[in-house]
């Protein structure tokens, strides 16, 4: 693909994550070329155009009409992902969507089906998956460094910030589960089987507006390996995971947001020893965008990203519904409609 012309990519939404992380990584990606950034008003798009040397577009529809845009990155609020990812796919564009993809597994399935009918790449953005530290951890587990894996645990929390931010908006599908909890849940899938299911969950909501600000979920797979995921928007900052096995434990200190220049640290614990390993630095946003560009070039070879997105959406939906049911706010989980990818 190195000899091919870069893929023209447009950004739907003048989001902070695009400004700080995604677009700078697009500039470092040889396979992509930033064409335009769209916002509902031109004044929000123009600072992006000035900084990154692209076109500023007023209105998302106008960006989707551009022939020089072959792919679209969607960093809009969660509640708008389904609408504009669908619009981009129907306009014939490859689509990269910020997490969390949708508020329902059914919506995720429909988006993936639309992408496949049109032979388009479709991917949910979990940049941390493209950091090389997780490949190293998985290799250690596969080589038996901790014996048989028995459980996974992960925590991701950030301090409370301005209540006007989108992450605190229930109407825009914010909240701790979809903004923060999605990371530990997605990381658990690196180490549990594909038949992962939710066996318990609890979300804590703000009394004033009902948005969830903290929670925990217990997952399990068919082999009995469990995952305990904690998350919140009112916590001291922490993002970590650990895999506990029959002969040892691996801990990852900076699991989800290491800067590209940071050399991550992992710890291996055994009965009579403790070892720390400093791993090479890795640019996870560049890795994510390079992988997306490869998927644009060969969508059929990367259909697993669609399956991953549907399974993730189903797990989040099941966590939310089980929590509501256990708090007496919804039907018993056994009465819920079940996705083919996950059960409550």
C-alpha cells in the first residue's frame, strides 16, 4: 500500500479528541491525507483548517458530498454516531467511529451489515488496542508465563470535571459506562473467549439527571474465566489491568492512554519473585489509523472489526440492562432480547 495514493479522509465534528490526538496522528500516517473537517457552524471548523491545512466545511452533509473524501472519521457525541456513520456509509465512505459506537447492539449490527453490503471498511476506534504493549502481554500469557489464566481485572477512572461536558449528558448517551467503562470491557475481550457474557453489573447514577457516573461489571466466558471491570467519572485518575493465572500475575500500569513517547511498564508476579519490564514506546493512534487505512484498502480482509464492534455494543447494552433490572428499573435479564454475540 506504500505506493498507493493516500486515502482522503474527512472528519465529522470539531471534537477535542480530533484536535488533540486523531488528526495529529492522521498527519503522521502516510496512507491517509486529511481533506476537510466539518462542523455545524463554520467558525468551529475554521481553527482546524488553519492548524492542519485542510478545508473547513459547514454541515456534515456537505463533507459527505465531497468526491475527494473516501473515508470519514466520526468523533461526534455517542448519540449521533449511528445517524452519521450510517449517512457516511450510504454516501460510499469508509468509516472510523469513536467509541462507544452505538447505544444498542441492533444498531451496531445494522451499521456493520450496511458496510459489508457496500464493501466498505467499518471500525470502532479503540486506539489502545494498537499499542504494542498488549501484544507483548498476550504473548507472555500464550507462552505460559502465568500458567492458566483464571481472571482478568481492570479499572479506568478519571476525576470529575465540568458538568457541561458531553460525557455527563444522558441525552447525548454520555455516562461512565460508554465513556470510560467501555475500555475495561473491550480489554477483557483480549483475554477471554468469544462467548463472553455479562453475569452481573451495577451502575451509580447522579440523582439530578440520571446519568451514570460510576459502575462495575462482572463478565465470564464459557471456560469460566472471569473479568471484573470498574470505571467512573468521579475518581482519582487510574487506568490499569491485570491477568491472574495459576502460576502468576501480569499487571499493566498505563493500559489505555500512554502518550506515544512513553515506555510502558508491566510487572510479572510469581510466588517468590517480582519482575518489572520496560517496553518500547508505541504510537497507538498512529497504529490505529494505519490499521484503518489498511482496512480501507482491503475491507473484506478486515471484517473482524465489524464483529468486534457488534460484540462490544452487545456487552455494553447487557451491562446497562442488567444493572437496571437488578435495581428494579427494568425487566429481569432473562426476559431481555438476546444478541447472537452475547447473553445477559
